[in-house]
C-alpha cells in the first residue's frame, strides 16, 4: 500500500477549529476516492501540530486522490495559519490496528536510510521492533513507510491510551536502537501525538 502524510504547524489556539473541520469532512472526502484504504488524524495540542496520513491501494490511487483533494485540504488546514508539508511513501511493513480513537496515542519516528539498506531495516523492524511492542500491554499496531527517491522513512506506532504509550518508552528504546544500527539508518526525530480520528475500513 501507499501512504500520503501531511504535517501542519500553527497557532495552538486555532488547533481545535482546524481539527473540527477535518473530523467533519476528511473521511467522507477520502473514502469517495478510488483505492482508499484508511486515514489517521493526530495532534499535539501544546505545540499546535497536526499530522495525518491516508492509505491507498496503489501509488496511482494516492496520486490521483491528491490531485482531486489538495485544494479542499488546503482550505481545511487554513485556520491553523501555519506551515504545511506533504510526503508520499510506500508501506513496507504494516500491522494495522483493528480500531483506535480518542484516548489512544501515536508515536512517530523519522529516519534517513539508503535504498540498499531499506530491506534490512524493514526486516529489523518486522522481526525486532514489532515483536517487542507486541509484548507491551496496550500496543495496537504499527507500520514502516519508505520513500525510495528521497531515502527517508517513518515509523508509526499506535497505543490504546497514554499509560500504554508511557510504558512503551523503555522497551522500545532498546529495540529501536538495535533496529537503527542493524539497518544502517540515522534517526532524525521522535514525536508523540494524541489520536483524534482513525478510520480503518474492513478490506
């Protein structure tokens, strides 16, 4: 599958207004496009950050939907009054949750990795990080995304609640360090967000 992510920053005081618009329209807009396979909306209220990802059955479906929806997406993000960055990825590992929603939490890491090392890093994530997380109470699922052209990747992990997120930090630290070392990657960022909305259609 293929994934489009959006990372928007702005005035924290305008965050709720922006989230309200996305909650009201995003799933309806996205699900009306061919090849739609899911959507997640996440927020850091303190810093005024929104990140979201939409899942598609093919690269072409991702591109076509972006062409159809980019104008309305810009309008929905406009109240935040800040910056917007967009990326396209291939999902190289996906253990998607059956469900998650308000009260759940999301951890995202971003990294650099060469094309030659991407398969090795995906294997380290699949065989090391995911099994470690599955032993943590409240872990719901996770995925690894890769952009071969830019040699960048991202990992997203979902947890049932804030307590599960907090409890995962220690167990995940060692698994993450081992995977990054084994895969020849450079970790660039680690962030945590509350889950505002998650739509995972039955395939």
